[in-house]
C-alpha cells in the first residue's frame, strides 16, 4: 500500500519511517538547527503540558516541592562519583570557553542533576529533623546523541527529575517505589499504556545506583520502551558529596538518596502504542483537543452553531476546537484531524441543524452516526471515556499476545523477533552482551509481580539469579 502525499508509510512496510513521518505531519515536532535537537510545536507541547500537569499534581500531593537548579555544572562535581561520571562521559556536552576566555574549570551542560543537587543537599541537611528532603525539578537536559529520533532520543529533551534524601534505606526504598507507582499510574490512566513495572538487572542499572526500577511498555512493532525510571542510590552520592545528618542519638549518619525521572519520550510511547496508518490515535485524557467540530456549508449559520456547541461541550469539561477555516474543504479538514489523532469529530451542516443533530465520527470507529444536539455533551463525554478504556484494553491484549514464556534458546530468539520473551537468566552482564549481539534483545526488567520460580539461564545454562523470569525484548 503506497502512501498518498498527505499520508504516511504503513507501519507494516517500515515502522521507523511511519514514526518519523508522522511526528512531522501531525505537527508535533520539527527538527532543530543543531544536530539531534527538536523543536516541539504547539500541538506537541500541549501533549507535554497535559502529561506534566497530571504528574506534577501527583508529585506535589505526595509532599514533594518543586525547585530549580543550574544547567551548568562544574566538571569536578561529576568526577566526585566515579561510576556516575563513567556512565555519562560519552554523552556529555562541555563548555570550555565563555565571555571570550577559556574557563578555569570546564562546565558540563547537565545530563542529569544528581551532582549539583547533592551539593545543595549537603548544605541544607544537618539534622534528622531535616529529613526526608523531597525535591523535584522540571527542566531540560542534554545528552549527546549519535542516532537521534524525535521524542525518543534527542540531544536535548524535557523531563522532571525527583531527588530525595532519607534517614535510612527503608524510607528511601519506599520513596523509590512511590515514584514508580506514580509513573505507572500516569502511563496507564492518562496515556492508556499498560506498562510492566520491574527492576533492572545490574548491567542495565543507572550509573551510580544500587537499584534501578522501570516501567516498560510494548510498542506496536513489538519493541519495548523504557517510559520512566526510579533509582535507589544507597549512600553512594551521600558519601561523595558529604550529605549527612545528626541522628536523635547525636551520631553522624550518611543519608540514603533517590532519583527518578519521566521525560518527553513518553510522548513517543503514546504515538507508537496507539497510532495507525492514518496517523496519531490519542487517548482522550491526553488529547489537546478531545473534540473537533467542523461546520459545513457557506455562511455563518453552521459556524455560529458550532461555536455555541463548543461552549456547551467546554461546560462539560471537554477540550474542544472549532475548525471553521473556509478556505479548506471539509474532506481536507477531516483528514487533517484524523492524522492528528483527535478522538471525536463532530460535523454540523444545514440539514443537521434542521434535524437538531450533529454527525459524530470516532477516530477508530467505522462510519458515522447522528447524535441529538440537546444531549451532545453527555453523549460525547461517555464516548470519550469508552474510547480511553478501549485503547488501554487493546494495548494490553496486543502486549499479552506478543509476550511468550520460553524454555529454549530457539524459542527465545523467535519470541524477541516480534515481541517479548519471559526467560530465566543468570544475571551476568557478559551473558546479556552475548544475547544482545545475537538477537538485539536486552533484559527489560525483572517484573515485580512475576511468579516465583527457578530454572537455568536460557542462554548460558547456569542457574537463574532472580528466582523468577526476566522480560527480554528489543528496545528503543
């Protein structure tokens, strides 16, 4: 099937080309002037604002406070935690000159903020009464990408990063899991992505962390997307930055710290979880416009009726846009909003107004139906809730069909070619490297809710490390 001049390459033909074309044609992003950067257009940024507002409310409701820290970090700060700097070295952007002069110490453009926030925590914490310290930052970060892809991997991207300090491991671990739960709720309830929460293997941990937890979603090509991570850092950063407190017994103790983040790659996850050959398919709770009204016919009658209907729909709490551009045909406007993934389109023409109805088209529905204008707000609100639930159910069924419990290397290789494999694994990074070299698959996580069991590694036949099966898949 060939694409027309306004369409996109079919997913079955080239999923990567489909994605790259769609993010531009749906007016989400454009390429920035510097390699690997993106310009997030208003429609794409509206998606981010809705996700940000939902997550920010959750973060604040759990006692965290937003703050902001500098983008430029002295290079020496990163070197104070050896594993951390080693993990980020290949991705760093470094400022060596400013004000026409060479700097005495280079400044790193933040790839993440553990070090600068750790320095501040050491200043702000002295007593057990200062704990827990619960901070969050909405910011941009820079990681030099050799193979950029809009939203998924760009040199500069937007995110939130939570950073907290605690008196002991138990409190810090509770915080780590709280953050993971918030991410799971955003993915499931807002983005309609059925993610799997789990722990990363040692070879996949965040640089400098003791434990890393993740939520993993399956895209419509069977690949995995890491959609959010939460890290228990132990006392590694506390030791490096002298983040300590005096306990009730008068003894000095190191703090236990956490960090956790979700970024604009979540938008890429929404696109690849729900989109089809006609364009975006947006979950209603995340759609910038949940309803678009298209008046049909010349003159102001239909346009005025569309604006009146929009006021009533907004009164029901819906996000509505009236597309009354007279220079464009109705068919062109229909196709454009289909490409942009709007969940519901309403059409208003002279005959509809005479009958007291509007024509409703669902983004994934077959055909159209007439609905009474009198009850339109209630009807459309119900359709949107049903559509939200349908998308989550469809994505869950797709993931489950493509996830296979395997018992042999042959089954493993076949499963990860089109989806995920559940397999016993030894946990050794060298074994993971061999698996990746042969199949391009990596361990996505050790699922938190996986059944207990024992077995031998699907690759090297040594005893399993985890007492449960690990999910493997090719990933973005």
